[in-house]
C-alpha cells in the first residue's frame, strides 16, 4: 500500500465532502468533519513516514540499548571527493571505525574511494541506488533502485551489505517491504546535527555532544547528494572534535553492525 495514494484519497474525500456540503446535499457539519478527518489522517500518516524514529510502517533501527558507552558515527550521501578521503584520514588518525551509507550512483563514479573505505575497515551500507525520494516511486522502481545500489556496493567493497537508510529517512509500507525483500534492515538515526546546512564546526560538535547517549546512531554527511556541490569541510573538522570530546567522556566508537551485535538482551 502506498502513502501517496492514501493522501490522494483523503484529499478527494475531503473535497467531495465540502462540495456536497456546499450544494446542500449533505449537512454542513458532517461535511466539515469529513474534510477535517481527511486532512488529519493524511497529516498523521505523512508524519509517520518522515519522522525518523517512527515504527508505524515497520521497525527502523535508530539506536540500540547497550550497557557500554558505545556510539556509531554514520555518514550519508557519499562517496564524495575530496571530503570522503579527508574524513578517512581523520578516522584513521583517531583509530575509529564508522559506517558509510553510500549512494550506488556515486559509488560507481568513485570506485576507488569505495574500495579504500572498505579496506580501512569501515562498514559500507546502502543509502540508495540513486538519491530519489522513494515515497514518490512505484514499487518496481523502488526495488530496482535498491537492487542496483546494493549490487554496486557489494561488488566494489566485497562486503555483505546489511543495512539501508532510505533517502531523507522517508518510508511507507512499500519502501519498508522492498528493503526487507532485498535482505536489508532499515536504519535511521537518533542524533542529527543538521551538518548538511554547514552551521559551523562548533555548532555541529555541540549538537552531537549535547544529544548523544549510549547506543546512539549519529547522522553526519560526507556527501551532498543529489547535487554534489556543497562543502563538507565542517563535517570533517567536526568529526575530529566529536571523537576527542566523546572519548574524554568515556564513549567508544563502533560500526552499526557492532552496535547491533552489542544489543543488551532484556
Ligand atoms: Zn541523503
């Protein structure tokens, strides 16, 4: 079932109720109530699709309950040069492993960068084949998008691709079904410093460090899909400072796979 169809039906129902009310074929109050219910239902379902931590359409990992102070740094939209390679330099110097949610199209263009990320021991996960809003694609196009991205990343990295973060974190029943069908687990985030707006290195660091908690998944960006135009220098610099500050507070950095494996069983 697609969210976009339900929203369209809600809109048609609301408009029809208002018209019938205007033509006095139904009474004004039920007409207004029907229109309001349509708007409310469409609004709630849309919110569930765009809120990163909502599980209405299916289970999405946004953090993991752990006893130790573990956190996962994740980077979206790459590979994107020179920033992906600059970021790798920082992670190597600090001896930190991260998770890169790559775009298949970018990976195909920057194949050596994917191989280097993988060789340095970072986890590679899927963001998408191309950075499209999957809510606007039909089922076949969603499946093709996911399959092309997963195949490209597995081929270039040699890794078993396990996780997917849909573009913008948006999903509905069909998107979640196709993610599952591809053998992937959906992952969003629990800490979002909005680094893609380039608010300043210190702001990014403060936003992360003030919101972090054991088991958190931190969303950062080494890329700028689909435009591939903005600088990611602030994210590179912020990463070094985030690692230093959180380490001083006792945090350890792990990949998403390691975080999930450390899950505290209740
Ligand atoms: Zn993205």
